């Protein structure tokens, strides 16, 4: 269970094998994985997120959201 960051990916992107592969490839901390071409978020890695925005840049606008579970 993540304490600091929660990632949300639109169902449309999560089911497109080419976009799933791209997300898996760009994440430096292995938050994304694929299972039969569908996206799986590795919840135990979510708090390793470095806020690099590579996943946001790799997907269509608004398809990936990084939600901070803490106050600035």
C-alpha cells in the first residue's frame, strides 16, 4: 500500500499493449508491469516514484495521473 504517491492510468491506456510497453520501459523505478498486454501497477513500488513525469509524457494527455497523498 502506497503512503506518498498513487498512480492512476486510464482504462483505455491500460489496455493498449503498445502504450503499456512504453510505460513499463520509461519508468526508472519499475512501477509499471504488464500481464498479457495489460497494465499492472506494482503497488509496492509506487512510493519509489521520483516524480520524473516520464510516464505522463509517454501517455496521451491526462491518461496518467500521479496523485500525491501528502500535503506540500
